[in-house]
C-alpha cells in the first residue's frame, strides 16, 4: 500500500499529543513546536486521510469518529515502530548512542554517581540531568530526555509510558542538633520557625498538602528551592523542617552532625519514586536501570543513614516482585 504524504509517524505522534494533552497549544509546548506547526501537521494528516480528525465547532475540540479510530490505533503504531527500531539496534549488537536521564536533585546527587558505571553497558554516551519534577515531566514528553525518575503520579494515567517502581520513602523531621524539645508530629512549634521547600517542587507541594490536611498553622517565613539550602538552614539553627532520607543523605556529610533527625509519629506520610520511560523506546534498558538503582539504594546509598538512624530502614518500602 502506498501511504499518502502527511500520513507518517511524526504526524501520528503529534496527533496523539494533541488528543492526550487536550489541545494544540499544549501539544506544541510539550513537543517544542510552534502552534502553527502543530496545526499544519494535523491539517496535512486530515488531508491525507480525507476526513476531519477533530470537531472544531465545540470547545474544547473533540474527536470525530475518524479521529477516534485513528487514536485507537495510534499507540500500537508508535509502539511497534519503537520496538522495531530497538530490535534492529539489538540485532546489530550496538549500544544505544546516547541516553538522557532526568531526576530530582536528591536522586541525582546520591544514586547518580554510583549509577554511571552501570550506564556504560547500555549506551555510549549518558547524560544525567537534575531538576524539579514538572520540568522533568515536560522534558520526557517533548523527547528532551529519554527517562525520568519522578515522585508524583501526574504521568501515571498517560498511555504509551512504562513505569518501574523504585522505593517508597517516609518524610522525616529535622531539627538543629541543639534543639532537645520532644516532638512526635507536624505540630507547630512556637519557639522555632518552620523552613519550607518551595512550592515549585513536587516535594514542596506534597509537604504543603499534608500540612493543610492536618490543619496546621505554620506561618510562611522561609523557604528554599533545594534540599541543600533547606538543610543548611536547619543545621545553622534557623529552624526545623520536613525532608526525606534521600534528601538528607545528599547533604549528610555536611550537616549530619549538626541536625537531629526524628520520625513523624503522628501524621506520617511518604513519597514514591519511580522511573518512567516511553514504552518500548529503549527496550529493556529502563527496567534494567531501575533494578540497578534499587540495588544501589539498598546496598550502598542509604546504608549510612541506616547505620546512624536504624528506624529509617524500617520505614522504607521496596516494591514487591509482582510490581516489577
């Protein structure tokens, strides 16, 4: 069969982004294209098919019957193309030429350095980028990065992605080492200010949601965009905060003897870390990298904290075999 001009993988991929993100503007942002380019791609695809894909008389735009049929098949088409490309690469016995992995700062600075040796088996060139979750999500969807480590569920419902769980870690309390007042929960402390993570980050938003859920009154007086700044402020005696074992591990060599670490006994909550990639695009590499990361965390990364604070190990939840 001869395929008409405009009916190609790039057009189908653009079409699926428009559908899943709810509009051409959103798709253009994720694909790093102009809105006019997305619109022209969709128009060319409709011309190739001889039918409209979207009903533009309603807002938001809706799929026509032809659009529904194409969308039902589009994920299989894109997945098959990715699988074919990967199979050809594997048949030739080649490593991937280049792979970029985005991850939170705490993961990049703790697991990242130990992971690089393993990464050489899978690709000739690796890039590990750190950043906040929203930026990493956008980078994955517009193909700037190939895989991400994330702590939110924002991408879980999107089709065409594969998700590999890494671990679930608790949120914990950190105080200046000199602060001796017994504390068991997230209750407000009148004699010590609360130091927040910025709401730009996923961890900051999750902490804030828990504070609101517990109806606590913690005045906004100081916040940091990074674990480095936040924990340095706690170590300096500026106030107390909520963090996670990985964030603490990242700074432990600098602040470990200057902070007091305690579990949250009332109002405990946690975050789940997972590795996400586009389904089939990298073969078994994402699953293998997830396994390598879990191994590093269990046998190397978190060991220091487990030795100093044994109760942390009991609060870490590793994925069961059925979920891997």
